[in-house]
C-alpha cells in the first residue's frame, strides 16, 4: 500500500468533552449571577471583573512565557475562570491595584508555583481572596450598599454585610430578632438585594447557574447540597437552642457567600475529592468549619477559610476513600 | 424496567450502519493463510506438510496447550507452505498457506443448512466435539470453549449466560447472526446447557436490537428454562462480568472466574459454532465479520473463511475510501489498529472498521484536572487517574494494591477523559508488568 496507516492503541474514539468546554461551561453558568451583580452594584462590578480576568490571564501568560519558558496555555480557559471567580469574591469598590495584586497572588502563588493547571492543592481564586482579606482587612470588608451608587466605583457609599451587622450586634448584647428588622428580608437576600461581594449576593442567580452546571454534567450535586444542608442543620440546631443569640438557618445559607462557595468554590474540580463519598466528607467538613468560624470565631464569615482548610485534606481523603471495586463483595446465589 | 450493570459505563454513539444488512457469503479466496495461534494459549502443533492435499474442515494443527484450540482447513486445495505472516498486531507468526482448488469438504461434515433440532449425544460427547472443532470465544477473547465448559472441581455451574449484547459501536455481526440463525442458536444453547448440566439459560440483548429481542422471546417460549432479557444500552455491557452482573445481579470476585458465582457465559457467535460442531460435525472454519466505516461504500456483514486476507474484505465493500487514516480490527473501543491489510482473518475477528483520516488521530494531551470522570465511568470501580502515573513511575506494588489487574481494558476512561489523557495505554503497560511479577511469584 502506498499510504501508511495510523496505528495507535484502543480506544479509537473519544467523547466530545474537553478541558476548554468544561471551563467555558463554568463561565456561561456564571452569567445570571453576573447580570444580577451588574444590576445591584453597577459600574464597579464591571470594572472589578474586567481587571480581575485580565490580570489573571496576563499573570499566567507572563509566568509561562518568561519564567517557565513553556508553551502559553491560557486558551484552556482556566485563568478566565479563576479571574471571574476571584472578582466574584471581592467587593465591587476595591481599588484596581488591589484586584491586580489579588490576581497575581491567585495565579502566581495559588496555581503556577505548584505546576499550573491540575496541580494546585488550594482553590486559586480563594487563595487570592484570603491574601487580600488578610492584607487589606478594611477595604475588603467595606461593602458598597446595594442599588445605592451604581454609577460610582471607588466612592460608592458603603456599609457592612448582613452577617457583619448581625455579628457586631450580638457582640454588643442585642437580641437577634431585634437586629433582623434592620436587615433585608429573606426574599431580598435570595434575589441579591444586600451588601456583599460581587458574586455572593444573589442566591437565586447562583442556583440557576448550578442547575446549568448539573445539566451540562460539569459538576455533580453532592458537594453543594451537602455544604448547604450541613450549614442549615448545624445553624438550625443552634437557633433552636437559643433563638435570641443565633440567626435562623435560612439567614445563614443566604448570606456570606454560602451559595457561591458551595456551588462554585468548593466544587473546583482540581481541588475537590474524586469519589462521591470523599466529596460528602469534604462538603460536611466545609459546612461545619464555616459555622464554627461564623458563630465562635472572630470573622463574621467563614466559607473561604473552610474551603481552603478542607482543600488541604483532599489528598488524604483521596488516599483513604476508595471507590467500591467491582467484585469486592461477593453474593452467592 | 430494563436491566443493566450499575457501576460506571458510557454511551458512545452506536453507529450500527449495517444493523439491517443480511449476511453475505464471501467466496473462498484464491489462497488463505491460517494462523497457528488463534486462541489465548500456545500455538497449535502442525499435522500437515507442504504439498499435502487438504479438504475443508480437515484438521491441520492440533491445540495441545491448556488454552489452545484445534485449527482446520477453511478451503480445499494444496498446502503451499508453512511460513510467517504478519498478524493483526504486526507480529510475524507461523501460518499454513493453502492454495484453493475446488470446494471439497471433509467427509464427516454435513454441509446441508437444514435446522437440526434433535439432540442425539450426551454431555461428554458434546464437550468432545466442541474441543475437536476448535471452538474459541468468538466475542474477541478467543478463550477455548471446551476449557470454559470444564467446570473446575469443587465449583458448580448454575446457569448459562448468552451474550447477544454487542455493545461495541459499528459492529453488527452478532445481531445479523441472531436474526438469521435464531433456531440454530436455540439448539446451541440447549447443547451447552446439557454439557454444563444446568437447567437455566439467560440471553442478554441490548434494547437497540428490538427485532432480535422479539425473535428470541418468541423462540424461547417453546423451551423451558431459557429467559430473554432486554438490557439498557450501555457500554461495556458485553463484557462478561458486566453482563453477568446485569442479568443475575452477582459480581465475579476480583481475580476470579464467572463459574465462582455459578455462571458460564458464551457469545451468540460461539453458540452458533457449537451448534454446527455438534449437529453438523462442522469445525470452526468461518465466521461473521462486519466490514464498515462512515465513508465505506457498501458496509456489510459477511460470512468469511478463516485465513481470508483482510484486503479481500475491503475489496468486497467497494475498496478502501480515498481518505482512510486507520483500519481497525474489531470495534472502535477495544479493536486493534492494523499496520497493513494483508493480515488474515482469525477466529476472533468480529469486524473491520475503516476510519477516515480526520478521525484517526488522537487529541492533544492536557493536564489532568481531577474531574473524576475516569473514576465514575470505570465499570470495575478503579481509579484510572491514579493508575496512569503509578504505571509511569513503575510503582508495581502500589499498582497491584490498587487492583490494576481487575482492569478489563474497555477504554471507557480514555474515551471520557476531557484532557485526552492516554489512561488505558499506561494501565495496559502496568498490567503487563504487574502480570509478569505475579507469574514469577507463583513459580
């Protein structure tokens, strides 16, 4: 025969799934939340998002090209996802250079030092956010008021998040039901009418994104459902024990980035466990640590820390929680 | 509710282009090359010499190893030589070359096509005839059937499982055979039940072959103890372990055999060969082969003499399409890519798939993003993402602990991986190395 045939081992066909498709699926799923945040926070949200994505892409490009002298692989879309998620974890009035610094840390330290895509133990966007939170605690916790100053960026009028107001009031000896009157009601919170970081404000929009992710089979339901229900049950027990010092479980799951964390940050493919059982252990851990930080710690909000702490346990979970092997248990007829 | 196995599995597009094509007879070629190794075990020992005249169905090599099978002449004529030929894996192997002359059958073979339902022999005789006919598993594993039927001491067969699943995309040889030779297959099932001394048989057919399910339900209604199961379409349901799990909900233990849980499984093609061997005294000298591909002019199911060069099959479907990139023997999930088309058809050849150039290359490998898809599709409950680096690092102890030897090489992991990682390539390499270590340990 004149032409040579291609010889390769089986299988000779593959699914049409790819890393790029998974990444862009995540980006698309964030569209509803992005639209809500533009509506609630206006121009500041747009500026923060654009700067965050651009800096993440640029950081990865520069490191790959000039520091590592390897092929530039930003087209896999992972830097865009990190940039978008980092922005969603920041207040919309954060000075632009802090956003750049956060992106530099997220990609540079959080991802590339470990060897780039697939090798990082911690969620890069959260590494960036926690770095900023620790370095600039004032700017990172002065949140623009919802709907108040949609055309201003840095000089937007600010206030605390519902969780922050509550924690402060409880510390000053006020009863929770009294404080609740000063806060947006549950429906407003569900739709996004509250202070907070870009992406955390609308549970409704995040749930729409979640349904899309499930439909596209990008993630499974286990982690989000178990994170949220663990927080709900734990805070529910505390609330029933003492409703004067503890907020309702519904309040807890609608505030402080529980939805954003459970649906997007905890489910990061690279930094979450491989088996379903492992995912459940990890998710319950995140839920428990979140509530412990919120109720007993000094920060009003604990989702980011809880996820990063549980990220550290993922290799251990993967080592000890194995899938059920075929033929492990033998049934005799 | 349709039955199926529950751990892992994938749904590749099934592309059964030849699903409703009748079986066409390919005329005996001018010469055949019959390999001496067409079964799992050691090559068969020659019993003919160059220059001998042979008839169709005459023994030309005797399987003497434990997992070997007899080899018979598939054409009549003169033995032109005993020489090496490149097999489908590209290795040079010993083969008997026969130049065809006439159409002379061995005297003992009944060459009529009438359905012979009457069973006149006992179990031991059935077993003996199956061994003499050189029947091996025609699903692709080529495990000698008489060995499978000899239940080890201390174990007991409880039921017979018949594999009519054909879960590989493109292939339809079993489907075509079921539609045309249903009556013969039913007799074959009874022969096997008698040989195994079991009262129950289960036929598993995937739900994409509704006509075959309907036909066999009708045929089975006339017999006691034979049940037809419509199965949900899922790859790799044709895998022995997956099929048994789907039908009788028992799992073959790790490292064990189906008979450990009372089951013995045969492919429908093998069952038909058993019918011919016992009722017609006809050895395994031909089989059904699907020749197909998206650009093939006239894809078809052929009845082919063993030893026919693959090039002759390609000629019969209208020649090799212009932009062919790859030719696969078998299905796209587990088949072997051929280096040339002169390799002969062997007992395990179920199909020839001709792939256009644009679908022949693999995608660029990206880093593992730990999406866990490989793990969730693995029908054996293994962790391909972990086995691949362990194999790369030659960490054989750990590979064995992680059950690498349980892998059935179905390719679901590589198929699914969004990063196009060659998971199965490395797992196969790991199995090869760990297998060697286990064998030396046993010695």
